[in-house]
């Protein structure tokens, strides 16, 4: 069999883990990976982590990438009432680094007309943080949204601010590329690899750097246009057809290798 493992988030991030999850990874998933003919994953970062942690030959782990739904495009309705906003596609988990986004948004001192929009449900902690920093009235939570609404959110945004501390891939980056939305993202784990030269990369632990990137995006229309153009180029690697081709190639390589070993025996 061929097995797919997205990342080792539940091993690498204690805040996303539990004793039951760690037990599953150690006793079940590690054994499955070692017995598999091949393991597929979504980035070179995940490929290296899986190979190292599982203790398997890296030649048996294949990075096939990830694809983006056709719902995400630069054509369609825009979300909201036409006001500028920074978008954070997130889910209230600790590794998403949301307090840093709120702090950076406040520190950026963008015009009062610019909002900060989070997908997902409101939390008292983020609301209170925003209030204490003087941007409480500019913070919006969308609640749970459909893919179509999410696509409209991307299209209408000034930029995506996706400064996670850990991602096995980072799908919002390429969803934003597909939507012609400029991206600010982190310079750690898989994100630089997925972003290429098409985003502003920042240290996710440096609030001042995130704030400076927000100001650059807001003030420089030429930069926004350049990032959008580069994002379109990056998108060619993240279609489902491209992913399917890489999966076929990986499985063919595994089959060829198995056939050679049988012939040799």
C-alpha cells in the first residue's frame, strides 16, 4: 500500500497534541509508514520531517504537493461593503499565531477605515486584545463560512496575513494566489517553500516585522501588483492536475523499484 501523511503537527506542536495522539503516532502511524511501499506528503518540509521521525528511507517519501479548489479565482463577488481589510484565514489554534496578527495590525497604524477580518468564531481573548490595543471596533469574525464565501473574502481583501508558526503546507497561501490576493506569510516550516518569491516573508515571532509588511502592502500598489503576478506563476505548481501527475509518477517509481527488486531476487 501507499500511505499519505500531511505533516507531523501533532508531534511537533505540543499545543495541538495529546497523550492519545502521540500514542497513535508512535504505535500505529509509525508502523504503517515503515511497512508502506511509499509515503506521500505535501511539502519538502513534511517529507524531511516524516522521513526523520518515522525512521524510513527518504527515497520512499514523495512530496506530491497540494491542489487548490476551482472555487478560488479572481472572478466573482467580493466580500463586504467595499471597505479595505486585512484577511486572516485561521481556526483559533495556537500555532496559527493570531495574537501576533492582532498586535501587528494595531502596530501598523493603518488608516481607521481598514479592518481586520478573521474567519471562524469570535473568542473573548482576541476581542479583548484588540480592544486593549485600540482596534476592537475594526476586528471582524466571519464565523464558519462556505468555500464560496471564503473565495469572496480572498478576492475582496487588501492582503492575506498568514503568519502561522507551523504548517505542513499552508493552503491559504495558494488559495490567495488563485484569488489575486497579495500574501504576507512566515519564513518557517513549509511556508517559504510554498510561497517562493510571491509573498512578503516575515519572522512570525516579530510583531514589528509583520506590522512593517502590512504597511508596505497598504502603501505600495506596485508591490501588490508584483506579488499578484508572481502568485499567478506559482499557482501552476498547485493545480490538482499537477498533483495527480506527481502522484502517478511517485507510484510508478515505487512499482518500478519493486519490479527491479523482484527481478534481482
